[in-house]
């Protein structure tokens, strides 16, 4: 693994160059003994080392070193530094599971009356031990009697041959198999997930966890997503109305479709909020649109509700989470768009209905 760590010391060092805070001069200067920011894998526990120099005109004793948030610890050798002398600091830190860049701020408590607390900021970048990093079994929409299979190829650079030894956990409605890579590479494996039954109706978020032969007991985690339906389906699910200017209405649409032949027999529609109205409009055989209107004046704090559609010929209602952000007058809102473009989804195929 390449270590590329640059400690960004909020008081004491920036990009390896000692600095002082403008408002209150630092009594201690910290310099990293490894490159920064630290490139680590998910869940890594590492020991990071720094030199510390006393730049004050009096001795300073370091009493405690600990992270401002989260787990970790630190120690200083020697504990007391004479003016101009140099010591060592060792930090013990377990990095988070979340991928991407971050920073942990360590507090260095001293007996210095002018500045009893110094801050040492450790920047890092967490990467996955597996590729693709953002992986997902996405089964899309399934209804009663349907089955689907999703295949995802996973690789690693940490061992000559990747082994996925057993399934640690999975949904009880999913079967998981490990197969050789399609490319023949020993560092890759195909993970094949097949639905065996339909989970509870609605948005289903779950996870497959596999034991691997990577060091430090690194499991392979693959999120699982699907939308399960009974006799009827609805889209989009969930629904976000985004930012709505205060005083304005926002319009949207939900489409309900029936599996097989027949009409959509709606019994009732409950929006869950007086700020949200729904009007039924036919869109053809086996199809009904719900035309939605959100009145921002009736929900100035924003909208977070669950719309419920009940049917005359199905005991399973459809539940749709809906949210909106009301933007005060004079405040600009920015639509972020799709933030999920880097996620690699398994190749999913529909299977013949179960006999």
C-alpha cells in the first residue's frame, strides 16, 4: 500500500512546514515523519509518528493527547520538553469505514498557561481494499412470482489470489454463490446473488457480507437494493421534490401500474400532510397517475411525509416517502443532481417465474 499522508496541523504545521497561529502563537511545532495525507484502507488501524519541538522560552509538559472526536490515543516521549528541544509523538488511530477524504483533530493538552491546548490535524484518504469501491446489487423492481439474478465481479490488489471463504450474513430471501472470474484472474471473483422469494413490499435496503482472505479480517460488503411490489407498482419511489421557493407550489407525478390485466382499483390515497394534495388521473389501461401539488405556505419548515395508497383488491398498500425543502425568500437553492453515478451495479437478469 502506498502511504501518502500529510498531516495538516492546524497549529504547528501545514503541508510539512511548521507554522504558528496568528491569534495565539503555538508553543509546539509538529512535523510528520510520514507523507500526508495518509492513504489507508477501510477499517485500518495505524500508528502515525511526528516530531514535536518546543519553541517557547520555558519548559512544557505534555499531559494528554487524544482525538477531538472518535476513538484513538496518543503519547509523547519525553513528556517534558525544555526550550528548543525535540521529542516524539505517536498516534494510534482506527480510521473510519467511509470512503474518501477526512481529517481527525488530536488535542494536545499541556501545562503551558499561555496555550494549554495545541491541535494536531491528521488528514487521510480512505480507500477500499476491493474494486469496484462503490458496488451494489440492484435488483430494480420485483413483484410476486418474479425472480432475478445479479452478478458482480470483485477484485483486489492485496493478495495474489482472492478467496471469499464463506457468507457471514445475507438476506434470507437471497442465495449467494462465489464463482471464478470471467477474465480468469485469480485476484477477481464473481459474486452471484439470486432472489429466492419476494421480501416485504416497499424499498428494501440490505447487505451481503462475505469473509475474505485479506489481512486484518477485511470482509467484502455489498449493499443490496430492490423495490418489492405485490399486485401494483408505483414510480418514482421514493420521491424528492427538491428545493421549493417559499410561497410557491411544486407539482410532481406518481404513476401506479397494475401487473397483469385489469384496472387500477384505488380505495384511498392518504398524503400524510395538509400541504400535499393528490388528484387521480387515468393514463390508460392498468395505469393511474397521481398528480401531486405541494403548497409550501402550509409547510414552511419543509415536507417529510409518507404517501399511502390502498387498493380494493390488494391487502398490500403502496408507501412512498416524499420530501421537500422550503427555501426562504432571497436564498438560492442548488440542485445537486445524481450523486450516484460512480456506483457499480451488478449485471441483473430476470429469471423464469418460480414453478
